C-alpha cells in the first residue's frame, strides 16, 4: 500500500471516531434534558396532589370545628 492510502485510511478512521464522540455527547445532553423535564413533571404533579390534600383537610377541619 502506498503511504497516501495509509494516511487516508487513518484520517477516515480518526474522523469517524470524532464523529462518534460528538454524537454520544449530543445524545447524553438530550438524556439529561429528558431527565430534567421528567423531574419537573413529577414535582408539578406532587405539588398539585399536596395542594388538593391540604384543601380537603382544611375544609373538613372547618366542618368539624363548626362556625
């Protein structure tokens, strides 16, 4: 093989490796963003549940205590 063929093969392999690393980094960032969005959704649902239970308990405590 000629030196230019070896150099070209090495360059293509190096380039493919760099592209694979960039793809993994982009995908890792999207996974992190997905985790953040799921965490925010869970926190929002928990806040709604806590507010509903608090309102329910306060309304029933007012009924038990009377006017």
